[in-house]
C-alpha cells in the first residue's frame, strides 16, 4: 500500500468504505474512516476505524512501522465507525496510554466495559509532548457526541477534527485539492445538513473559540472524507454560514401526493414564487431521499410543505421527512403548508404544527383543497406562492416577520 503523508512523519492510515449506502437514514455513496499516525519519540495513533476495516488500518501502519511500537492511542470520538476496531487495536499494540476526554472516558467504559485499559483523560487546553512535537486538546462536546474532542498538532499546525469538517465521500484521493470542488462542497454541505444542523449554536461557539485561541491552521484532518490541506479556510467559511442557517434566497416546495391533486397545487405555488422573482425547487418525496432534501433545506430561505391527507394524517413519506427534519431543526426561514384531501383534511394543520415547533415563520395559514383543484383554487395556490416569496424577500432584507398562525 502506498503511504500518504500529511507532513513529515505524519501519515493517513485509515480505510475507504466503498460499500455503505446508509448512515442513520442519511443516503451516502460510501465514506472513509480516517486515522492518523505520528512518528516521534512517542509514536501516536489518532483514532481507529470501523471494525470490519481493522485489517486495512493495520496494513497501512505496517507499511510505516511495527504497530507494536505505537505508544499512544488518541480517541477523539467513541462512535463505532471510529472506535469499532479499538479493542482489537489495543490488544495488538498494547499502548502506554489511551488518550480521551472526560466524557470520552465515560463513553469508552459504557461501550467496551474495559476499566483495565490505560486511560489518560485530558482536559481542554492540556498539552502532551511526543518528543519533537506537541499535542493540544480541545473539547468539543456535542459535535456531535458528548465525548467529542479535537487534537491539535502544534508544530505542524494540523487540527484533527473528529466528525467536524468532513464528508461521507469515498474517493481514491485523500486531499481537498485532488477532487472536484463542486462535488466536495456538495458532500460537505450534505454532511453538515444531515449531521450537524441541530448543533449549529455549538458550531458557532467553536468557530469563535478557535478564532479567539488564534490557532494557526495549515490543515484540517477530519475523521470522514478528504483532508483540507490546500484551502482549510474554504470549509471554515462555509461552516460560518451554515451554523447561522444563512439562506441563499431559494424556496423549496417539498411535497408528496396521492392522486396528483397535491402535485397540481405544488406546481401552481411554484408559479407564484416564479412571478415574485424567487428561485425555487420542486421536491417530490416519492423520488427525493430525505437526506438530499435536507441538503437543500440547509441553505434555503423558504420551505413550503405539501401532503394529501391519508387516514386523518399526512402521507407516510411526509411524516417520515418531517420527523427527520424536526430532529435537525433548521431555522431562519419562512414556511407554509398545503394539500388536498377527501373528507377530513388534517395534513395541513399537522405540517403547520411541525413548522411552528421548529420556529419556522408561518407566512400563510395554510391552504387545503378537497379532491381535485379547480382553476380558481389553483389561483389561490399561485397567490400562496407569491405570499411566501414576499415574506422570504422581507426576511432577507432584515425586516421582522411574525407568524400568522
């Protein structure tokens, strides 16, 4: 195996997963489990890999040194896609120290039930000498687990960022400047949208903390995806937008339909958005995966939800999507709901309630049509689209908007 060097005596020794297509309900096309090896007086391994990829990790380390020479094993994050191989690695290398945060120590005990491991619990800002190099530790609780931390390699100015600044992206390339930039930023946005959106206030706080510490950063080395060596500022700048849920002026019409009546309404609403000069996207949940829709939601400024009523509720795909989106809690948007029904029509009210729960500003009370919409009712849909467009434009202009429901 070819060795991949980040800096002198600092190596990527992780694994590429070309197979996995689902990550907690998030649709992916493979990923990487990144681990890093630092050769110094104290040889250090930062993170491990998902259990089935342990042999790939070991082979990469063997290309550089005898794994038994590893002194320290740093656990930035205990989630099993990074720690699954940990018990076997500890057995194989017998490290002098297993380095983790206070919450990481607790999580390791709860996952593996091994109080006999040689834990070294670090505190935020603590430094650990490896010889010529120094590690510094930054606690990042709830980004995105309680145990999460970053590790900073001071002399080489490399920040090992656990599950931040990554992508679920399986590639033969390891660095940001080696891959298509449009693909890279799309996958980075999808990763943030589906994993970190809920924790945006903490991301904002972390970015301010790193800026305050004035850490010089030459490279960001996450646990998934490529390593940012050419332009780490690009992903930091993107996170600074995403963490405040900054909209791009686009509206999304997200819907599911039974016999195409709700679909007719969706297209009429889109016409109203167009008349108001708003860029929009129509997203039918029958053909768009929830995680791809969430990627568009991340930078959208308006969300219009549509569902037919089925058994006094929403259609299952809309209910599924709303449960998923409510867990991630995007904000700083205007919204509205619509849908067709046969005899009860509860779906619109239910969608409104979810939008209100997420603090989306409702700019319309909601529109429902019994059975198949007539021309005049489609005109009401066009007007709903105009209303959403105007409210969205007012929000982007900094005006205060109040929910009407």
